[in-house]
C-alpha cells in the first residue's frame, strides 16, 4: 500500500532535484533509493504523475512535473466527473460498490483512478456500476473519509 505512494513521492523528488533525461536514468536513481521496479511500472507511475518532457534549451529533453495549478485544475475535472455520474456508494469488508447513471461508470471509475486514493487497489467498471477493491486493512468508512477529503461535495445515499 505505502510502497507505491512512497515511490511516487521519491519520483517527484528525483525529477525536481535532478536533470533526468530517460527512464533508464530514473530507474537507476530509484534503485539507489531502494526501489526495484520494472520499466512498465515506471511508465505507469510517470503517466499517473502526468510527467512530461521539455527541452532543456540546449541538446536534449528532461522530465518535468506539472505545475500545482495544472494538477489542481485536472483534479477538479475528475471531481466533477465523479459527482456528475455517481448515484450511490456502498461497501462490504473488501469491496466498494459505486452505482452510477447509465453509461457513466467508465468516467466515474477513471476519475476515481486518477484521484489516486491509497485506499483502493483498483477499479472495474461496467455500464452503471463500479467495483473498487479496498487495500488490505482499509474499511469502507476509511475509504469514504478519504474520498470526502478529495470531494467535499460528496453526499452518500
């Protein structure tokens, strides 16, 4: 649960504090920090963090993180997608079930995935329902509390 969050935090730090031109270089830095990850995992992490490449003004390109304004703006889009599409939220010991308006499950699941809540392992969307698997030891109440921190306007049914 915490390894992914810790790894993402280290990736942000490495990109902010180093001139990194390639995934191989970033993988090397991560190994020095004690993280053993595959290139595929790193690619997913970079996509999740919305890492881009910009010209260094000389001879190459370096990784860069989105600005706080950009992150806040995109998070608000996900929040609106979630609020527009969900109908109700319920859970048991390991699974959250989010009912949505017909055809909205994919957008709501994507919003939930992009909010990157540590409490969730992953989501599966149908047409009008989403199943979100909770991490070991996380309760439905803890999930709702974390979700409400990100989506203050959330109303439970």
